[in-house]
C-alpha cells in the first residue's frame, strides 16, 4: 500500500509540475524593447501598460496587445488635384509618425496606421487646392508645416504624434512643363540682354575716357594701332590686312596747324603805318607861284575886277 501511495503522489506531483509548466508557458509573454503591452482582462483595459521584458498574464482571461513605439515611415499615395490657379498636378508625400500613448492607439481607433494614412491623403488633397503652383514648387517647407498641423490635430486623440511630413514630388502635365521651360528661357534671355547692355554702357564710358586720353597725345593712336596689329598677327593667319582709317589722317591734319599757330596776345597791337603812295606815271602839274598867278578881286557890286581895271 505504501509503495502504491508513493507512486500516486509522485504521479500527482509530476502532473502538477507539468500543469504548472504549461500554465507558465501559456501565461508568459515577452515584450521587446521598442514595444509596449496593453492588457485587456475580460475585455476591460488594465491601467498598467506592460514594459519591455518578460511579463505574465492570466491565460484565457487576459489578452495582450503589443504596440510598436518606433517611428513609422508611411508613404502617402500620389493624389491628383487642382491648384488655386487652376493647374492640374499630381503630388505624393511621405509621413513620419510614432505612438506616444499605447492605450489610446488600441482603444480609441481600430487601426491607427490606416487612419493616419487616410487622414494624410485627404489633407494632401486639401493643401493642393489651397496652394498655388509656385508654392508647391518653391515653398514646400511652409506647405509641409501646414500639412503636418492638419494631420496632427486628429491624430493626437489616437495616441499618435506626427513627427514630420514631406512632399516628395510634384508631377506636372507635359504642356505645363513646356510652358514653364519657355518662361524660364525667356527670363534667362532677358537677364542676358540686361547684363549685355550694362556691359556695353560700362565699356562705352571706359572708351570715352580712353578717347579723351588719346586725343591729348596723337601718338597714342599709332601705338594702339600697332597693338592691334600684334594681336592680329598672333593668330595663325597667312594674310594680314592693315586698315588705315581716314579719320586718323584728318585728326593728324587738324593737329599740325593747331601746334604751329602762334599764341595770340591779349594786349592791343598798333596798326602799322600805311605804305607810301606809289609814284604816278603822269607828270604832276607845275605849281604856279603866287606872284605869277593872276589875281581876281571881287568888288562891292559882286562883279569880278580884273587886275587891269585896278
């Protein structure tokens, strides 16, 4: 009897031990470092959130939901929309978010990842309709911030925090791409013409100053001509044409009399005496001495009395 009782006790101990091992295996759960465990006991949420490591639950009574606390990178499918300036575009984006409250992520929303994805798509369509094409192409940082605020507002109630939202690409129709290319080309051409005109203005001022310096020294024109000849001869040319401008000859012709002309004095100069009159070819009439000339005397009655009457 004693041996049978001992065997029964040993069998019972083995059974209890086996049952304990099975219970421990069924109750043991491992939560990873980047996860948190939410326990639902008979459908009710337990207040405590299980941290990383080995944790025990009541088998068939508790249900453990593991929530990933890492930052999730979710691509937003490309959305077609019309901008505020009536341009059809196709925009896709990427969203970065993470769970900050595991209990709310399990209780408040059925699938928080799907909910964030749908909210991102609708917010992206809305931001496209409120923006101009130029903002989508050049002012993306401001649009990213607005898109992040639009998604983050409802996500806070789901225990989810939006970390960052980025617009990846903006696809335009081919006609719009050609129009923008022509616009950019025209703008580049305008800037090139303005720069060229500015360069011509500056060069003309420098040439005017150089012409003023050369006009003081006529020999400078000859030196400039020789420099031009040297520059042309440096090229691989077998024929050298030396132009001699006519304006240079005219300039030299005007410069020589200007150098030979005496300096005029400001003091008055006396006029030279007139030259003596040339002798006449005809003989001059002989002068009659006064004694030999007949005298004529006018009387009181007005008649002329000859010397004989006297």
